[in-house]
C-alpha cells in the first residue's frame, strides 16, 4: 500500500514557483527543488513528475493567478479607464517583479522563447484570456465616452500588453499620465 503524501502539495508548488522565478529552469537543479520544496526525490517525482513537468505545473499556476489578478482589476465596475490604470499600477507594484524574484511568466518566455511547446501553450492561453478581458474593458471605455469613438482598441490592447511585458522599463515613467496620453490618441496615430 502506498504511503499518503506527507507534504502540502500547493505549498511545495509555490516554493518551486519562487525558485524557478529567481533562477530560471536551466539553473535550477532537482536537488535545489527538493531542498526548497522540502520533499524527497520520490515524492517529488510521484506528485509532480520530472523537473520539466513540475516547471510547467508551476508556470500554469503562476500565469493563471497572474492573469486572474489583472482581470479582477480590469473588470471592476465604474470607470473602465480607471480600471485599466488600476490594473497597470497594481501589476507594477507586485513584489515578484522585483529584481530578486522576477516574473516567472516573462522569465519562462525569455528562457524558452517558442522552443518549448508547453511553455508556448501556457503563455498563449493566458495571453488569450487577458486579451479578451482587455478588449471588453476597452470597448466599455469607448462606450462610456472615456476614449475617442474612433480609437484603435487593438493598438491600445497592444500597448497594455507591452506595458505588462516590460514593467521595469515602462514603470519608470508615470503610468497614469502615459496611459491617458495613449488612450486619447486618434485612431490614425
């Protein structure tokens, strides 16, 4: 009879997320993971699979929660433009965007590019969910008269996504002023 798992799987997975965020996939050894997750080798393999499978599970959890937290801000009632601004500011203030930890999602894309089908699938699925919510809230902003009726929503969504992809660069300037400026540009700009 198999012994029951004697560790908190979610807690162990979150510890793996932190380690992968700090070091990336290639620089993280199985021994590093076992030490940080406080699990034995066999328990790790039985529960999560090999290092790559563990990485993909960690990445899936990380990006799902990240997109959910952004979407919660975007879907707030009231001013759609204020919701977009709040989502960007909230994202910029995340502690995992510090240089010590890093964003696991962006780090995974940087490390793997599109060479890994699993990383690509997880990233694209998350981007699709975020884009759908973003287009909805930008349409709401247009309908509320907060942005020009001829505004190019796809360009605005591209800007938002780029801002999320490069937070260390983008948030050195005043996010609110920059966003208001971009959202007020005419469609042909």
